[in-house]
């Protein structure tokens, strides 16, 4: 007789952040990211948009601040949803993308302001969390 056993070598299961439809729909409808972030401060996608826009305008420090805010808001949500500090955060799950974009934006802004160690740490965190997201964000 065989008994099913858990794979003791398997890593943690993927973490899937919940969707925030009202916030997502506001951004999709053209609301300013700053308004969405003010109304839904726990929505990392709004912070990612703000960080990406600031970086594109040459404001690396502002980008860093927005990205760090979204990163920490995202970490809080990940922990509330079972994440234990490591494991997959799939890019394929749309609500995860805001956090992952913040992580990439934080790496890019950190590099721009001379925080090389943090830039590398964030980029490795992104790669460890999602190869697909890493490829999508670093090749764009």
C-alpha cells in the first residue's frame, strides 16, 4: 500500500495577491495615478505607474520614493496572503504585477542614484520571484 507524501523538497507555493477592481478600473479608465494612489494607497500598481513616470521624466529620487512605497505596500499584502519571505510571485497573475513593477522600478532608480547593492538585490529578488516577469520588465 502506498501513501501519498508531500514533496519535502518542494518550495513554497506561489503567492497570488488579491485583485483591487475599483483601483484597477480607475487606472484603466484614465484616472491619474496620483489620485488612485491617494484613494487606494495599498494598490502597488498606482505606485509603479508613478515611479515609472517619474523615472521617464528624469526624476530618479522621486521614482525611488514612489517605487519604495509601492514595494513596501506590496510586501505587506504578500505577507497577508501567505508569503513567507521567499517563493514564487507569478507575473502571470495580473494583481502581482504592480508589486513586481515596483520592485523593478526600485532597482532601476536605486542604480540611478548610486545605490548599486540595493539595485542588485532588488533585481535578484525580481528574478527569484518570477523569471517571466524578470524577462518582461528587464527586456522592455
